[in-house]
C-alpha cells in the first residue's frame, strides 16, 4: 500500500506503561493501522501532580506526536483525559489545523455506564487527580444520569505497579484498604470500574477482595470499540491514518527499562526508543 504524504500513525499517549493496556485492545480491534506510542515514563506518575503540571506535560506529548505526523491522538491515560483533554481540545487544537483530533478514555467509558451496572450504583477506582476532577461524575450525568458513581482514590497503586511490586505485602494491604473503603460508600454497588489504565495489572488481586457478585471492569475494550465506531463515522480521518500495521514505541526514560516492564502491560515484546519532550 502506497502511503500518502499526508498520512501518519495514530498516536497513543500515556504517562508511562498503563496506556499499553488500552493500546493492546486498540491494536487487536484495528490491527491494520500504524501506531506511535509515547510513554512519559521519566515524569510518571501524573496522578499525584497538579492539574497545571498534568496539562503542561500532556500538551508536550501531544505536540510531539503531531510533529511526527499523527492526525489522531488517543490520551490513553485517565489523569490526562480528566485534567488536560478539554483544555487542549478547546484552547490548543486549532494551532495544529482543522484535521487534527485528540480523544480521551473517559467519554467512551461514560457513554456505556448504563450497561455496566444493574443497580445504578457504580464503584470507581482512580488516581487522586481523576477523582478530584470529578470528570466521570460530570460526564456520567450527561450519558447516564440514573447511575450514581462512587469514587475511591488509590494513590499507592500506580507506584506499586510501576515498581513491579504487585505481588508484595504492600500491594495486598493497599488493595484491601481501597476496596473496603469503596464498598463502605454504598451497599448496592454491583460493578467497579478500573478508571486508571495501570490498574488491570492488579485486577486479579482486586478481584480477590471483591464479593463475587460485583463485576470488575477494565476500560480497554470500551475505548477500542469507541475508536472503531469513531473511525467508521469519520472517513476523512481514516484517510489521514496510515495502514501498514506498524507499531513504534517511544519513552522519555530508559528504553531498556521500558521494554522490560512494558511486556506485562502489552502482553508481547516491545522495542522502544528514547525521546525528550522538554
């Protein structure tokens, strides 16, 4: 297939490794497209940083991916989607032209809220920044006002996962702590959403602390299905995205470390390159 000069890969941006759990689902759903994944591992985690800092870091990542030919960028990070996406869409996107788009992971999830819970009470595990932004509650009110979202911040989970400590006693302790704190918020919670792309790595441990009748939901499939639908409705964007089935991985930290740790998130070998965003 001859690639037009105006075509480029679909960009996928995350604060580190977590976005790979979403990217894996996107790649499975749309294997024909080219992808450029950028992990800002040197500055992870984003979840404990101020909104201003998350916006600055996310904007730098978006600018870099646009400079590499991407027309469509997926923010595969809940914290970036919650605290930076709207400002980038409303205040910055016009600088790159009318043919550029940045999408997040929150709207594809909130559009499906009514399907996720039978009782109308949905639990949500997320970073401090995502919880404080109330993005899921705000967006959820637009698409499923009958659903009440009960939020629980889990500030220790990303550091535990990033440091490969998910089988440690600390992981057991903080998993039990956050699960118990969430379930105390309402007795009718019947489903729990992992609203951070890192958290699927802890899914089995989280599952072990939840009552069996409560569903545990990861976002990757929801985001991938939403992207399939988006591209089917926007032929002009399909035409802007190259389709050779290629993947390129970039990290702002050590490629050696990234490649080693990325395997557990992506379920496959990864070969990355180092880039600088500053």
